[in-house]
């Protein structure tokens, strides 16, 4: 009896189950905390050695001069490429290797990678060392079952996704690593669940708004101009007009959770008046009229919206406050912006992943869009590559939480899906 390629891939991945668990545990045991960016070289060297043994050509690339890069905390990235026999497309799996801080509330050690039943626990287990391990096992099983494949497979492990990706995917994209002539298909194994394809994300605009006043003695506020009162008027105007407006803006993007299927705005911070004193300061504050007050806004916008219009809404609001308050003045400073991205449903990577999910899990794939951004933004904008999705094992809600875990069977199923995608796109 001869096995079909799909059957031999499934058998190859089942045979690698212990290896998948061991690899995931090894990755969790390297605490790549970001910030500040610890052990990036260690994890890249570990992966480089493994992928080198599997026949990949391995490069370790430091994002010199990128935000966060320093001699104490260098931003190391790994890119590994396995050429097939003859010309064809390149399928690239991109995972970030950094993890967020541990935080409070853990009942287990976050870096010993305890296994209990079908779960591996640890910081980064689901976001996203489990996905990285699944993609490596998928590639190794595919290469073993189909050694004469066409094209190429790339695996990257990149820095700093949790802090914007500038020392990771953005840097590699600027070096041409995601240009469409080099890479044709990208899967980012973020934990979106094994039966869902994430097509993209909403847009982001962060800005700082400052209201201006004039300092004076607090006992004679009429001699100054209180910037905090001006900010109060701005916030009242937001409550009265902007938040209700945003609630009416709905998207056709399949954003999860449902509450994020509209425009949203968060006020990330507010500061006004004298700076807060250190906790060991036992004196009283000095009485002054605050001469400035600042907020940081985090506006998430939809693919149907235009960024210039998003900014105009805020300027119009500030102008309407100004019309009512003669001494009011303000400044808006852009901090960060990312346009929304959404890969077409009929893109090759979407179609082949959907077919593979149906084959492995026996149910139709779900399509989702992330409320927040991830590294797809850099692949889309700098790399100009539109054929990109996020697909990987794990429950998104567990990301950044205490007692984070990834399911072993989920990783195995996701690896089978990834291997079938390789079979469909790279078969001779
Ligand atoms: Zn992640």
C-alpha cells in the first residue's frame, strides 16, 4: 500500500510529536523578554543550529541602529532558507521570538515549560513559541516526505514584535527580505486558533494632544489659564460628539471580538500640572495653575476609513472647543500610525490554508481580522507583499496572561495544516 502525500505528512508529524513538545519547551526555556530584549542571540543560535541540521541555510541578522538595538541588548533575527529542486514559489513562516513581561498571578514557573496533560505552560507558549515550533516541525516533515519539492521554504524568528517590530520584521523588510521576487507566500503563526485564518488588522493612529495654559499662583487662578480645565472641555466634547460618532462606524472586516467591529478610541494616558513626586516625598505639592495638559489617544480605524479623515475628526473637535473658549490653544503630535491591511480571500495563501484546514479538521475555515496590529503591517507596507496571513495554534485570549499555555494537539493539527499548505504550493 502506498500512502498519499497527505497521509505521509500526517504520519510524519505524528511521529514527531515528542520532538514538537521538546522543541516548544526548549524555546520557552530561553526567556526572550521584551522589553528590554533578553537572550535574542541565544534563541537565534539555538534555532540556527537546529535548522542547519535540517538542511537550511541559516543567517543571523542584527538590526543595527533599529529602535531598541544596543550593544547590551542587540536585536538579533534569524532567517533560514531551504531550497527545493528547481524553480518555484517561496513559502515563508515568520514568527516573533520575543515575549512580554511575566506579570502577576502565575501559579507555575513561567520559564520551566511544565507539561500537564495536553498543555505546555509558560510565557510565550501560545504567543508564539508554539506556533514557531509547529511551523518548524511542518517544514521538516514536508521536506522528509517530499524531498524533490519545488521552490523554497523560509523560516524566520524575529525580534521586537511586541514593541512594534522595528528591530525585527520591519528591518528585514527594509533589507528586501519580503520583496515579492524573493518571497511569494507568508504565514505568521500567531495564536489565532487552528481553524481560523486571520486576514489582517485594523489601522492605528496614536497621537498626543496638548492643551496650553499659563502658570500662576494657585490662590489667584484668574491670573493664569488652567490647561487641565481646557482638557476637561476637550474630553467633554469627545463624550458628547466623538464617541457617539465612532460607535456608528461599522466595518465589513470580520474583526474579532465583535466589539472591535467599529471604530474605537482609547485615552491611554493623561498628565497635567506638577509632576508626581516620588513615593518617599513627604512634603505637600506646590500650588500652581497648570500651564499644560497632555493626553495620548489610541484611535483604531477601519479599512473603510481614511487616515486623513480620522485625523480631521479630532482637529475639527479641537477647533469647535476653541470657538467656545477664547484663550484655548492646543497642539496635536503624531506618535505612530499604521494603515489597516486585509488580504483578499481568494489570495493563494488564503485558499490553500482554507483547503488544508478543511482536510485536517473536517470543517470549514473561519476568517477573522485582528483588532490590533502585528507584523503583517511591515510585510504589507515595506515588503509590498499582499499574499500574507496569520495562522497558528493557540487561544488568542491567553496571550500576555498568567499561566499562558499552548495545546499539544492544537500544535500538531496546525503543523499538519501548514505541511499541507507546503504540499499544495510547492509540490513538483
Ligand atoms: Zn504574538
